[in-house]
């Protein structure tokens, strides 16, 4: 099939930066492309988020997110409000909220070395992406791996993970694969995991592989506990993961022993309590009780001791009663 451009459509045209097709047409989302094309078409006019949203049939927040993407990659320049006194509203000319740059920001601004700031903003991120092939690769691979465009907050977090936490690109991508597999790939969780890895000194590919192996073992341990306690499948909390690691991997208890501890917990307090179960398992670990048979014997011995103690207490009370009763006639005689 052969295609041709209809000449009548060229009576009205507008410019599109070449880099849009060369670098971003594959990476950008449909909303991001539609927002930028609409803005380029109306570059000489005044417009707002709401106007774009109404024209494209999307929300104003979608427009904001899309524009922030183009700010980050340098195709749109975000204005910083001036601190000086502004003219009256009637005298002030209307301006687009996002002035459009004719070329990538790295080319339109004077060349200055990137500066590190506590929380990278869109301008700093765009500078790093344009000047560092490694950062550019990180952002592209992260977007492909997560299956969605990177939000400004996530882009800032990824840059902080690389620059502040010191995690190399390959380790960061392994981390993203891990959180994606858990279904917890939100920005706050990604940052929390990265912080933990940095504190543990995980900075190489082999170290990351070992960490992921351990996390996989803990996840499998939780699945066994989940089945033993007949719980509905779900993602475990950090506390539940610690108990799984301790009970099955460190103390080497079987799921049957965990179930026995659960039954003891329910009998004692009427509900599931991981902390109560942990006390039972901790005592068994200390006393070398490792099988259901040993646990049953321990329970039998404990019950026997309790019965003997109660019997001794009852015997003592009867003897005391008899002794007191024997003294009654003497007391009556003295009266």
C-alpha cells in the first residue's frame, strides 16, 4: 500500500522539534504526545491546563503530568514566578503556563555543570539526562521495565538513588524488577527499598543477586506459613517477613510446628497473634523442641505438673480445714 500527503492539509502548519521523533516518540505516552502537539499548535496563544484537558478529553492532572515529562527532557521550559511586584491583572499580558522551547534545554541555556540539590527538580533532571548517557539509560530502562511513563517524583527518586544512595544503574534496575514482581512499584516503596539496600552496603551486581535470593527464600517461607495457618494469599508485611525468616529459615521449624504454635496461641488468647506464637516458638527453640511429638509430650508434662500443683493446693486446704475444725471443741470448752 502506498501513502501520500494531501496537499490541501498544508495550508496551515506548525513546527515540531526533530528530537520529538528522534528521541521521544517511542518513549512518550499517548497523553504526553497529544498534549505537546496541542501546545505546539497553539504556541502563539494563551492556554491553561483546563483548556488543554477540555480539548483532548483528559483531566487537568493528566495535562500537568504530561507537561512535567516534557520539562524534564528539555522540550518545554517551566517558568519560575518572579518575586518582584507584578503589574495589575488587567495590564498583564496573558502567557502560556508552559512556554515552549524551540530546542532541547541543554542547547537553549548557557552550558553550566550540573549542580546537586537535595531534591532534584525538573531542570536538574533534564540536565543530567542530556549530559549523562548512564542516567539517560537508567530513565529509559526504568520506564520500559515498569511499563509506564516516569512521573516527575519517580524520576527525581531514581536520580537520588543513583547520586545520593550510590546504587549503580544495574543494581537499581534489579531493584525495580523486584518491586515490580511484588506489585509494589510505587515511588515511596522504591525509595524505601533503595534506602535499605544502601544501608546494607549493597552496591554490586553479586550483592544484589544474593539479596534477591534471600528475599525469594523469605517470600517462599511466608507462603508456607500462609498455607499452614490457612490464610488468604496476600503480600506479607515487613514484620511478617521477619517472622517467616526467623521461624523457618533461622530456627528451622517446619510449617507443622508453626501450626502447633498457632493452635496454642488461639487456645490461650482466642485469636491469631504472631508475637504470642513467636514466644512459643522461641521457647521451643531454646529447649530443643523441634517435632510435633516433642511438643505434644511437653504439653502433656506441663498439664501433669499443673494438675499436681492444683491437687497439692487442694490437699493443703483440706488439712487446714480439718486442723481448724479440730480446735473448735477446745475453744468452746474454754468458754
